[in-house]
């Protein structure tokens, strides 16, 4: 395993339409990266909202509250 990947953690999560990935939350010690494979949704980061579409990749730094919701699945 490469030296730089020792603390890397990942999950594969499939969301039904209208469901959130998890409650609105804050990570103090880890970043989050979302890769949208299919469907459309919305990412809430702090007080801002961003549309999500297939093939989007979003990186969220530590300290910001996040919530991802899948709105439609294609």
C-alpha cells in the first residue's frame, strides 16, 4: 500500500430517490469526496447548495457541515 494512502477510507453508497446519504453533519478530522455515478441530487455544504449530476466529483474540506440528497435516479 502506498505511504500516502494509509489513512484513506471510502464507502460505496447507493441512495434511493429522495433519500439523504446521512444527516447534516460536520467532519473535524477528515475530508469527504463524493463521486456521482448516476442520478441527480443536491449537496448542501454549510449554507450553500450545489446541484449534483452524473460524473460529478465533489471534495469537501474538513470543518464544513455537509448533506447529500439524491433527487432523481435515471
